[in-house]
């Protein structure tokens, strides 16, 4: 038996805009579910996920989407508190999630921002590998995003992670010129999985706001922004897909 095997892994990041269409402004979470289902990701990082908010029928959207799409494991963080309910980031996964925690990225006088961090374990035929997941939605101002990325990269979960350990940082970076993230992530060994894929606004995208960064024993196979017709209607952002081969080690 070889000492190393690989497992395919499809990651999606998607700002779902609370399930409200970017053009018709109609709430329809089923459209979001259908978009995700079309691409069959193993792990989905979602931003702007409502929980108990009147505009979205007080749905707990992370649970509705997990049930609709048959995801076994979920994590959710409350970022912005409203008069009724709140919204934030979520992870849907086909693999168990552990060590789930929140990282506060709020900048004074700015909207509350956080990163949702978790670990999962991939295994096949006696081989196993841990994978770090980080889902975030950064601020609108350039100085804000710079500070948030620096804080994210300095947190213990990432700063003390071995360079060979597979790690994914995905989300809505609000990186208008698609350059800030790469400048700050590159020195720590992260690569951008999706280059020059415009995601906003969904109906006629001109900005690459959404991205997936990766590092460690994993190889990027392909990536793209999802431009199907329904993707252009369901939210104001297009989802982004990245396909990887993750190297697993022999479990002793």
C-alpha cells in the first residue's frame, strides 16, 4: 500500500445575500439551494446568512439549506445583530467539523465582521488528513480590509499551522481591485485559487470580490465563477468553485 493517497475536494464560497435576488429583490432560498446543488460541492462557505429575520420569513437559513442539500455538518456565526434576528457566515460540510470558533475582525466605528474557523478531517482507506477552514466577509474600506487580513493571518489557528497542513480561506473579501488579498496572503504561502473571475454584481459582474485562498499539501485542479443563469438571479454575488486534490497520509 502506498504511503500517500489523494482525495478530490470541491470547495464553494457564496455570498447568498440572505436569499434575496440581486435584480428582482425577491426572497427565494430555494434558488440558492438549486445553485449549490447544481455544482455539488463537498464544503460550502456562505456569507450573509439570515437567522430569524423577518425579511427572510424568520428562517434559520443554515438549517434549511443543510436539510435541502443533505449536508450532514454545519457551523454558523452571528455577525450582525438586527432589531429582530441576525445574519452572518456559515459552513456546510459533508465531513465532520471540529474546533469551531469565531475570530473577531471588527474595526472601531465599522460594522461587525468575523471569521468562522473550523477543522475537518478527510479520510479514505486508512489515510487521513486534517484541513483548516476559514470563512470570512471583510469590510468595505481598504484600510479596514488590510487590518482584518493581517489579524486573520496572525491568529493562532493560522499562524501556528504547519505550512504543509492543508488550509482554505474563502469568502467575500470585498477586494475591489482583486489585489489586496494576494499581496497579503502570498508571503505566508497562500495562493489564490480563482484568478480574474468577476463575481459582482451577479447579473453583470465587473468586480472579483469573492475568492478562495489555499496552502499546504493540496493541488488545485480547476476553478471558476459559476455563471449559470440561475446564479445570476439568486443573489447579488456569483458563487466561486475550486477543485482540489488533497494529499492524505497513512494513518498509524
